[in-house]
């Protein structure tokens, strides 16, 4: 491929040739007339000939300058048209938001109508997965990560959205048949579990809750003496508890809607600390403006 002079020099030449004025070219490009003059001299050095007649005034193109101006003008216009087309195409592509299956289903999806109402021309693609997608590889544009460790995610620019707390929750319909007035009543109920990775340190589990309850109350059943129902997927565990199949220990972020409308209730005033949700994005993302709009919206939703 043939070598070309820098685009800065070609833009300076194009502006000066159109205006036949270094001053007006400088105003258009937001630089000084001296900078325009310098760029033109570099281009003339590259071409090996003068492109402008500087004296007597007014400024005019030489024969070589006239020969160069038309293809440079067409080339810059072609660049501008192509870039505008690419930018317009990218602007209508969905912003890819990746988060956990549970957060997508229980928190984000119910709020998407509010996003569409405010930003109807900015579509989203929600990628619910419990795998950590690579933002730098383009697997997602922005991530809402649930950090179960003691540090925030480190794979991009990161900001805290909210933290959660884990509470025992149960369907009121279940309590009509089997009361749950004190922790000792748990012996007559099924404890519903969802999966925690062995890599998670001190997860908010029923084992931990029962151990904490035994320090506060008498007659708390031992873990081994209780009935248990376990699910690999957290969403399935939540649905089982809503359906009245047992007592769950869930994030107040994920079951906030059911706690608000009374579908679920907290039988005991004892909880376990949870973890935190973070918004993560590439600091150099080409769609930074759209990501900032989404970031602002989700902060307001929180």
C-alpha cells in the first residue's frame, strides 16, 4: 500500500483550499493560523512542490495544489460519509447488558418498560448468565456483576449499585396450615436451598442462619434434623417458596417485589449480610455515551 501523509495535513490543506485563507481554515478546524501554515508546509515538503501562492495576496492554489484539491476533497467527503454510516448503524444496535440470571429476571426485566419509555431509540440486549463474560472481547458492553468476594470486580471501570441482605421468607398461604411463630416451628417446615459455589466464602446459607439463631433463641432445630429441598438454580428455589413449598433464605433485592405486595413475608427478624451488585464497563468503550445514559438510568432505578 502506498504511503500517505497524515490526515491532519490533508484536512488543513482541504480547509485552506476551500477558503483560500489560513485564518478561516484555522477557525473551521479550531486551531491557530500558524498551525495551518505548519501543516501545509509539511504537506508541501511531502509533495516536493508548493501548493499555494502566498504572494501577492490573496492566497491562491498553484497548479499542483489545484490538481491535489479535488481528490483530497472527494476522499475526505467519502471518509465522512462512510464514518457517518458506520456510526448510524452502531447507534441502533442494542446495548449488550450482561448480568446474572437471577438479577436479570427478578430485578432488571421488570424495570425495562421504564427504560423503553425514557429511551425508545436505545434498545437493550439483556444477556442473563451466571458466567462472567469478557467485556474487552466484546461479549458484552456493560455488566452488572454480583461480587461474592470481599473486593469489587477488576475487569473494568466499576461502581457500586446496591448491596443485599438475606432473610428467611415464606408464603403466607403456607403459614395458614403450619404456623411459623418461633424458630422452633421450623422443624415442621421444609428449608429451601439454592446453590452456592464452593469458592464463595461464608455464603448466606441456612447452616449459617440456624447457627446465628441458636445464639439468640432457644429450641432452634439443628440443620441435620430439618427437612430440605435444594435447587441448582436460584430462580427455581424462589419460585418453589412462592408456591408454598417451604421456607427460603433469599436476597431482599431479588424478592423485593414479593415482600412489597405480601406474596412473601419475613417470619423472623434475623438476617445474614449478603454481597454487592456492581456496574462494570470498559473505560475506553466506543459507545461510552450510551453506556453513560444506561448507567445514569440504572442508578436512578436503584
